[in-house]
C-alpha cells in the first residue's frame, strides 16, 4: 500500500511539500528497504490467500465428482428405479443403529408400522382434502414470490409423520449396494437423512413402493422423470400439498407446528438474537439436525414441518408461479432449473421457517440441511 501511494504521487509529479502528501508521509517517503519488506509480505499473504481459496475449491470439486461417480445419478438410475429390487439384509456396521423389522421394540417404533415385508412401512398421516389460501396469509411481506394469495383446492392424500431418517435410508443403501450418505458426524439412526439430492429422493420413493407392492409413482428415462399421479406408490409432496399440510389443513398458521410464533424450544432453526423477528423469540442455534419428532406435531400429526431440514418437493421452482397457478391440485411449472424445497432448516433464520416460505435448489446438488418427507395419494 505504501509503495502504491508513493508511485502514484511520483507518477503525477506531486511535490513533497504539498499539504496532503505531507499528511500521508509526515516523516518523508519510507526507505526502499522498508518498502521492499512490505511488498514481499504483501505478495506472500496474497499467495497464501489465493492458494487456500483454490485448495478449498479443488477439494469440493473432487468430493462432488467422487459422489457423482459413486451414485451414478445419470447413467444407471433408470435400471435401479424401474426394476423390482429384492431386499437383502446386510450386517450393520458397529455404532449405527439397526433397523428393527420384528418386534418394533424401543424408540424406533414411533417411525414405522408393522409390515410383512423386510422394509419397515413409514408412519403416514391421512391429510383430508380442502380449500385454502396459499401464500403470505399473514402479510409478513418477507418475500415477493409468496404472492399473490390464491385459492387452492387440495385432494386428500397421505404424508409422512416424520422426515425420512438415516435409519430408513441406510436400509435402502445396504439393500441396493449403494454407498451410505455422509451424516456430518452428527449421528444417524433417527436423525433426518441429509446430503440427499432430488434424484436420490425420487429413487427412494420408487424403491420403497416396489418393496411394499405399490405402483411406483415415477417413471424415469435417463434424465426425464414423469409422475403418475394415479399411482398408489410413495412420492414427494407437491409444493401446494406441503404448505397445506404444514398449515394443518390450510388453517391460518404461520409456523408448521400450528403456532404463529417461532421458538427454538419448539423448532430447530437459527434462533440467534441478531435474527429475531416480530414473529419469533430469541433462543438457541444448535448448528446441526435433531432426531425427528423432537418437538410437538401439528394438528395433522406432522412433526418438524418448520426447521430441522429443508424438504424436497415435486415442483419446479419459478418465482412468479403464483400469478398463473391453477386452482385445483397444482403441480408446479412444466419446466425449470431448480426444484422447490420447503420448511427451513437448522441453519436458517426465522423467516425461512414460515409455512409460506418458498425456496429452491438444483435437483442434482445436495447439502447438509436438505432431506425429504414421503407423500402418497390416498387409497
């Protein structure tokens, strides 16, 4: 910096006696030796900063490439999804809870219903159909894509009481021979599965449908995914279904637990003092997921609809979709580049945990605050 200022003054031939130059260097220009030391220090610092930056970028790219190869998202996913896959029990590594498929003893019983198959049946809640006003019902004026308010008709469907857990997803991985996903060192078992992209969620839905004898909801041909809405298999909820369920059947509730005020002892989000809103109270920032069902369910029996992890929905995301959405069972735009995620997460501030908040993510990508919840068309 000193060398740059000195060169700048010399370039414009500004005499040393000028008042502002004297203020810059009241003792005269620094010696060349001092300038040389500063310049070398600056170059070294710049080199280390740039080296560290590219090292981090390289590490993340390598991890992403490895993950993409291991999971073969784009090459063999049609074979994996569209064929019936028999379940084969494998030995669970030490330290990771086993999936109980017999007596349902212990705390895993809250997740599954007894079934004759070797894959536990998730606990699904019946969501009655109805009509509701979708969008920023409280006029919070947080995000433009929550407007305009519009009336939506929702048919009856089923939705998972809990976000899908590592316990459930690990069984799928072990049964199909794919690698288990990273848990960030937070633990597995009853914690919600994370680091799962949209395609992973779709594949899981079809796999579980096959296992339980249901008609798969998705047909996958390469990168093209088509939904069969009349199928009785597991699927992702639509964005409208998700908001309707989060608001306990379209009631005027701001938060997915049936409340209007967000509190950290009732949901897992960033409750730091600096992020407090008129509809939230200061509290904890846990910086990780919590086991599903750690807080009270809403009036439809659904847990963690606000906070903990974001949840993938079926819909493509378009910011102005509400201006042209159809009124009965909307399923989102026909095309897009990102898929809708809903619910906020452990990482985000109060505004993101509102039931009306829309968000989106590239369906090929994954991170440690996105998972999913199962839905199913009514029988």
